[in-house]
C-alpha cells in the first residue's frame, strides 16, 4: 500500500523543475512591488498652494451670511407642505 502511494505521487525531474520554476515565478511576482518601492524615489509634495487656497476658502465662507437662520427650524410650513 505504501509503495502504491509513493508511486502515485512520484514526479519526474522535468515536473520537479517545472514546479521549482513556478514557485520562483510566484515568489518574484509577490516580492516585486516591495522591491520596487525600495528603489523608487519619493517625491516631495508642496502643499503651500493648497493651504493658501484653504485659507482663502475659509475666509470667504466666514464672510457669507448664514442662510439657515432665516427660518425657524421647527416651522416647516415656510419650506414645504408635508400633509
């Protein structure tokens, strides 16, 4: 019985080389992104223009009146009828 199992799982040298090649290929594909990141130069991003735009936007929104204060929030009759 044991020899039958060994014969069932016996592989040739060509099959063994194919499995080694596939295992190496899978390993390369899995490790490639990490290795790529080691050699990739990180760009420095200048956020000064974005911060400046945020400040301008914040200043502009502070100057606008709050339109939701015109209506009493409990009185919806001015907005729509829900009957």
